[in-house]
């Protein structure tokens, strides 16, 4: 059965939003929406009553607390809350009756004795009040967490409550709503593409193992005012920007000047941008879009208190992501405030750092979906992710401006990239890389031809992207051309397959077979 929603959110989602909200007015608004969808939930009425008590609106608080039913209605903490509302409304006999009911259940309930003393003192019975206060001091502070218990009661009270699994099953990955991948543009550079796949693998495994809490959405190639964010990780407790850097080695760089990488082969390579400035620039670029989206789709999480001209959404992590095994001394960047949002990381510590991200608010799946729509991103399943297109690699230069040997057509994996970036050379891997085998290339080309015959351009595009990796050197440029042409047709919304594309695929197949 489809759950009822208000502004796209279910009762449970409205409650969760309110539960984490520090702004009382917004919290009550969230609870009101939850109660409109689930008026029979006793825990929700308790939560709303506490929210009204917090701002000393005790008529409203009593109206809510009086509607609590079931086992919660006899809970000692509920009776104390109800009694205090009676007391503030000057219904002293009713309040004292509530406190007595608590003491009959728990003779050492410290809060009930304190509240009894406060009531008796108000009525002019100072001696009796003093005795209650002395008794209260003898008893320990309560160990129970009523708010935690209340949260559990509310969740159980939802008629259609569905708990998120702490661990995703192997069968669910790719179909599970809690883990989604979105892409802004069809193309990316090869090295970044490999890092993107690495991130997908790391984070999906972390969800499987229960290390990270769902939901988790990945946005790749997000266009912003001053460029493109390579990767945006959206988690329950805030966003993290990752700027992908396909370099391996000891990293040197600060707020100003060039960034360089000293590779394991002894070469020093200049990074094409100052990583700190890029992360900082994209952090503010994204914040500008983020606030606009939040105001329209989830205004409840915007909270200006203590942040000057910025909303709470400014708490965005922005990290440089280098190849696994790289090292960077963060002391090169001055200031604790900077280190609160900036870091240089690799696959070695990505998941561990994500565990501690907390921007001070909660993002729901509905919020993440709204962001994907507002940013005009396309969803991909983890299985489909490999079909993202490959753009030509940017030329890298050393400090003297000389190229470092990246092929001009496309940077390919493993053994064919220049060793100054930490890869092995082609001579060390020739004949051993299965991805380059002609059998794999021949099989992949047959798949492309079959897809073209079925007019399935999307799958043909996927397999042509894979074929770039598998094809022999003498065929690769033809494969890149085919891949590019297929991508252009997909982008233009064309579904027909012209004869020249089919002929090109056949030619590639014959070239691979004869090579």
C-alpha cells in the first residue's frame, strides 16, 4: 500500500526531520505534518507535547500529552510531563495525582519527587516541599533515556513503518533505494573514471558491511558556476565533495602556489591545479546551489543561528582524492578551521573519514532525490556505471612545461600509462593483462554489433566504452571514434542506427580477428 505523504515525505520522514531539528518552530511544523499523516501514533503526540513544553506553551502541550494512549500513557516520564503541564496550568490536584502515580511505580523516581516539591512550595507548603527536595537528593539521576525510548515508540507506532536495513544484502545492491549513483555528463577522463569506479566499490562495500549508514547517494560530474565537481557524496549527515586527482606519490602543496607529486620512480610532477583552492572554490560554488535547492525542496534544515550570513548548509567537506598509496602532510595547510573541512585522502582512508562526517542536520532520501532533479543528473545503477563515456585525458606537465607521456588519444589502464604516475610500463605487462586480450575484444565487439542490430544504443555505447580498454593498439582509435559517435547519438535522443556505424563495428571486428 502506498504511504500517504505531505510535500513528498511520509509521516516517519517528517518525524525524523523534526527529531533532529534544533529550531523549535520548524520542529513543531515537522511534527504537525507527521501527525496529520499518522494521528493514531501515541509517541508522536508525546513528542509534540514536549516540543510545546519546550517553549512554555502549556495549553498546547497538555492538549497533545492528553492524547497519549496505550503503554506510553502509564510511563513514569510521560506522567511527569503531563503532571508538569497540569502544574503550569494551575491544575495542582491533577498534577499532584500524576506525580503520586509515578512514585507508586518507582519510589526512587528523582524527578517525580522534585516536581512534587516544586508544586508544594507553590501552594505554600514549604515544610512538605523541603521534605520532597531532600528525598530527591538521596536518589540517583535516572539512567533511562526517555527520548531514546520515545523515538523507538514513535517508529513502532507508524502503521506502515519500514526500517532501513543496517546492512544491504548482496542481492539488493543496485536495486536498493538507499544507494544510488547519478551522473551529470556522459564523459570523463580515464584516470578519473577509474577512481570513480573505485569510489563506487568502496562505498557499496561499506554499506554492505554496515560501516556506513544508508542512505548514500553518489553524484558524479556536477556542473557548478566555476567548473565541475568530480564527485559529491551525499550522506544522512551532510555532503562531501571529492576532487579526483590521478596522481600517486608524496604530495606537496599549500594554500598558495603549485602542488606537486614526487612519484616512486623519482619524478616530480606538477598537479594541474592548486588542490586546496579548487576544493575551496567548489565548496562555495556548491553551497550557492545547495541553498537554492534547500529553500525550494527542504527548507526545514536551513538554520542561520550562529553562522552569520551563511546557513548551516555551509558545513560542507571538500577533499582532494588521490590514488591509493599517496601521502600528504596536512600540516602544510595552516589553521584548524581549514582542516575542519579540507583534507587530502585516498582509498585507504575514505570510508573511515566518511564515518565521522556530521554537518548538524539530517538529509532524507527525498532531499537527495530533489537535489538530483534540481542538478539535472541522470541515474545509473551500479551495474550500468561502467558505460560512462571517456574523454581525452588532459596533458600533464612537469615544472618545465614538458609533457609526461600520457597518450594523446586516451589514457588507458594498467600497463600503458607513463610510469611517472606510478603505473607499470607496457613492457612489464605485455601478454598478462586479460583486459587487453584479443579474445575479450572480439567478444565485446560481437556484443556491440548485436546491440546495434537491436537498436539498443545505450548498451552499444556501454560495450564500446569497455572495448576501448580491451582493443589492440592499432584498433583503438577506431573504437574511440565509434564510442564518440554512439555517445553523440544518445545525447541527441536519436535511436536509429545508420549503416556507417554498423559498418564501422563490422570493420573493427574483422581488424581484431585478423590482428
